């Protein structure tokens, strides 16, 4: 074990970000949010409240939705992180991104990366969410522009399209 | 002022043994951090007392749930999501499942831990009254060994606990003896999600021969520590629940709590609401729990009582097209039998907004047609179990379907007139009514004023829902 009498020091942390292995040298208590934005240049995750209330810093860590402002980077070691930058397939938007565009789910855009990741997290677990389930899945993400209705509609539409795609892929008929 | 990460040490030793050794070597120097939902907030505000943290996140020894015949042992590092996903907790410990559902949003549920909630010792924490009600025991571990103590003794004052500086909370044990009890939980906050409670209740009760045979009542946010209401329990134990006992219980409850004025609420408000919550629980206990057993008399209802809330909403939605009604019905679970279900439905229906009533009306097909209107702008994109609802509509309107062409034509014209007059489709409880009877009712109701007609339509919808609920139980 290290000798800690010399005081805090930076450590090397390896993890996977949007499918690519990355290494950073950081103080263990640096927030994952800051490491993503400042070290890795991934500025999609936003800082809103900085205390886990608003969800604008949401990312997926090992598949689970987390507020990256509340994750000390040491706890992200060896994990798989997905940020909003990792959702689209090249120039092809993710079904959620497309639906948000079409349904006016994004306005000023600050909450949008977190909203979309929270929605992606929900749809991975629940292919046919009810409106209430969508609202619950997004309840930790605050939006000050849209009034939420367009966001909920966008997620419902993405769920429908995702399901159609799933039916197409499996050869099932609706 | 924001903390500077270069001032803080953090280690992740990766095993329980290594962590308790570290705590023993420098007692009080190392602050354990699990999912960080409390610690990182203090850190961000520059308010962490120490500069050394030891990570417990994802420690396998703390993140397991073991079930034996007598108890369930929940690792202190289990997240709220872990609790929500555990089938036995959902079935046998609904108070804890509800608290897990109410704590923060999904991201915080993925990181916040039961142990963290206990050790952080906020009197407003949602899970703590549930642990009091279930008479939890805690297992603390250190290099000196394990010790087990009743949770009710753990909090000694505001944010003070019995845990020694070299100790770590390892697990929470809940006895499996409360399965036959009515479980009642309610949180009163500024909004449903992401809100810290103004007052919350977790309670268990069982009636026998018309009197309260056993009872546990615990409240959060009404004292420096989460509180078990011993005096209130004593006031009702062995008694019939009548107006006098309810008054005694309210007096006892308001006498044994010590709420404060703070940013979220006032002492006066909390006192009133605490009394209301206790009375609400006792009323429900009286109404429902005579028949509540480990397994309900009706399989459909027993299964529905155990469903996650989202699925419960979908399952009951065909009985009434108002989404608020379905949500509230799901929230009122468990319901013990048909009488409790119908009573809950009637009460819920009467409590709804007008827009909710109209939403329910619009889910029906026009009398004589087979499908609900598709031209409605308010129709939600996803219609759960629409097929079932449509099948029931067809049964209900059988007499009209079988009527002769002339009658159908007259009925269709009258329907259109009604829609022009009131701006929505005509709702009538058609079960058992012939086409001429329906026409007679429709003609009479065309003379109603708007308010009287809304009330009459709502009453018809209430009857339709009641008939459908009865059919639903027979599936």
C-alpha cells in the first residue's frame, strides 16, 4: 500500500469511455464530471447544480445512470463510461436523439444530454414504458424550458420506434 | 467554497478486512464513502470535516442480500436500485421498497446505499422509518469483531449514532415476521421526485376480532432522529378503531414528536400532518386489514398488490381510462379484497380533476361503435391494454350491437347531437340496458346543463368502472 504521509497525490486511472480505453492521471477525489470535461474534452455532460439534484451531468457507468458530479474518479476506475458523445453511431443519430429533435424535446440544451442518457437507461430496461414510467425514469433530470411534455413524448416515440426496429430485426410482426 | 481535490486523499482497499484495519489504525481519520450521494455534496460545498476518504463502493462483502427462513440480511452497500429489484423485498417489505422508490431520482438510487442512509443519520431519510417499523437490527464490524444491535437504539441525537470510530456498518437484518400485516407508507414532500420529506410515515398493523392486535408506527422528519411512536401505539393497542381512539392517537402522536421549523416546512405544519398521517393509517387499517393475510383471498388482487407500480398501473388501466385514476389506485395498494378495491376506486374517482374524468370518457367507443375515438388530440401515444378495454366495451354494448338498423340510426343521430352540445362522447353504463332504454336516457340527458351532465356522466363512468373491476377480478 502507498505511504500516505506525503499527502494526496495523483493516481493513474484506467477506464473505458464510449468504447475506447482511456487513462487519466488525476487526484482520486476529482469529480468524474471534471475529468470527462477537462481532461478528456467531453463537454456533453453539463454541470448544473453540482449536488445530484438536476441530472444534467448524467452519464452511464457500467450501464447504470449516475450523476457524474457525485462520482469521485477513483470509483470510476476500470468501469465503462458512456457519455452523450457515445450515443450516436457516427453521423446517424440515436433513435432518442432523433425523437428529441422531431418532438421539440430540446430547447436551451443544458439538460438534454442528461435527459437522453436517463431515457436510454430507461429504455434499455423497459422497452414499452408507460407515460408514468417515463416520468419516473426522468424524475431526476430537471428541465427549465420545455415543460417536460415534449421530452416525455419524444421518449415515448423513441420507445415505439425502438420496438418497431426490434420487431423488424427479429422478424416479428406488430 | 468549493473543495480542491488536491487536498483530499482517497483509497479503495477493495476488501472489508483491509478497510476495517485502516479504520482501526487511525480511528476517526478516515471517512467511509459508498455511492457519494451525501458525502460528495458536502465535499462540493467544502464542508467535509476530514481530508481522508476510504471507498466502500461496490465492495462485494457489502453488496449482497441473504435470505434465511427467519430474516433477510441486506448488505450496507446495497443501493436503492438493488432494493427495488429484489423480489422478496418488494413482496414482503413493501415499506422499504416504497422508501427506495421515493429516494432521489434513478441516478441517485443507482448510487445511494441503505447503509449510507443509516450512517448519514438524517432524520428526514426516507428508508429509516421503514427500518424502525420492521424492527431492524444492525451488524457493525471492526477488527474487534462483529456486534449486532437493535436499530431503534442506533441514533442517539441529531446525526449522532452508537457507531464507534473504528466500526463500519456491515448489514441490516429485517425479521420476516411482518408479512401478514397491513403495510402503510406515505411521504409528504414538495413534489413527488427528488424532494426531501416534510414528514413521512411507515407503519405496520394487524387487527384481530375487531381490535388492534399489533402495531408499529414510525415517522421521519419530526424529531432529531427517526422516531418510533411508542405512546401512539400504546394508545391504540387492543382497542377498536373508533372516533375516540383516533382522537387519542392523534393527541399521543403530536405529543411525542418534536418537529422544527426549517427550510422545508414549519413545526406547526409538520405536527398537523403527522397527526393526519397517523389517523389515515389507522382508518385504512380498520377498513382493510380484517381480511389481509399473507395471501389475499383473490389471486388476481394478490398478484396485482405485488406488482411494481408501473405494471400495476398498466394492469388496472382497462377498468378506467383515466391515467390519474390508475396511478392513484396503484398507490393505494395493497387492497385486501373486492370491497376494498371498489371502495378505493369510488373514492379515487370522486377525488379526480375534471380533466381526468374527461380522459376516462374519451377512452370509450361511441355507443354503437367498436373503437374509441382516434381523433382526440389528448390521447397518450401509448394505450396500455387497449384491446382488453375494447373487448369489454363490446360486451357492455351488446344490446345496441344487436339492435335493428333503425334504432341504431336514431341512436347515432342522438349521439352526434350530444357531442355537439357537450363536446365529448355520451357516456352511459350500458350493461343490461336495451337500445331503446339507452336512447331514452340520452334524450333526457340532452336537457341537462353542462355541470349536471358532467356529474351524471361521471356517475355512469363510476358504475362502468365498478362492473369492469368485478370482471377484472374474475379473470
